C-alpha cells in the first residue's frame, strides 16, 4: 500500500479522535422547546428525547434532494445502534404526510417531524444564513433545559456518509458520482410485455 496514503489515513484518524474529545467537552447553548408537526399532531423538541438525555436530529432537505436521501439511507442502516445510545429523529420542510410516504418508499425507520420552514430551522440551521441545509444537530436535555451541543453540515466527502469514502477508494468523488433515487434501468425487452410500466 502507498505509504503516503497510510500516513494520511493515520492523520485523519488522529484528527477524528481529537474532534471527538473536543465535542465531548462542548457544553452547548440553551435553546427553546420548539414545536414541530407530525402525523399524530404537534410535538415539542423535548418530546423527541423520549427516555434518553441526548437527541440526534437529522436535518433533511426533503424528498426533492438526492444527496439528503443518500445520507438518510446510510444512517437508517445504523439506526438500531444509534437508538441504543440516544434518541433519533429526522426533520424536513415537507409536511408529515409527504415525509411518511417518502420514508416508506425508502424503507426508513426514523421518527419523523416537519419544521415546515418555521422557527426551528431558521434558528437551528447547521449553516448560518441558510435555512434548508442538510446536516445534524445533537441536543442534550438537563431537566427542563435543552442545549444544542454539537452540529455538522452534510456534504460529499464528509465524515458522516461512508458511501463517499468507499467511492473514494476507487477514485470517485462528488465531481464523478451523483446519487440517484433509483438505479434500475429499463431492459431493452420486457419479458412481461412492459404494459403500463412506470420508470
């Protein structure tokens, strides 16, 4: 194996370890107990914690973003592991019914809530001056107080979607690969005749 590659991989590992230590030490800032919409009605940010003291809230741009879908697809696979340590929910601007239909089409098991473009996402965005940016926020609860502990932005090559690192081993990145909702290709000949086929 290329020695320079091994050296850079070790540097990334060491920096990632340092990043975890810095995040552990972060105290966080107090935030309001926002109200969000679900299919069952309104829910507060505090309610999303359930019986845990930490909440991972995934910021998804909605059903119109192929990139957000890739991150959620990946995190969905880790969901049982994540939920053993903290509560997890996914929020987007889409209304609750649209969220549920799209989540079902992807096999997502996340609890879902809609911010509808309201105060939550305006004040808790993961990127200043942008209100519909993919990422995640970890909140901590201490009694009735909720604190925003850490946040990140999602994007090709980041630490939070392993797909990009595996693609990177083949020399592929965001300039050479664009995720799709579906990779099925219509065969030249449909054995069933192809009547009423929807691509």
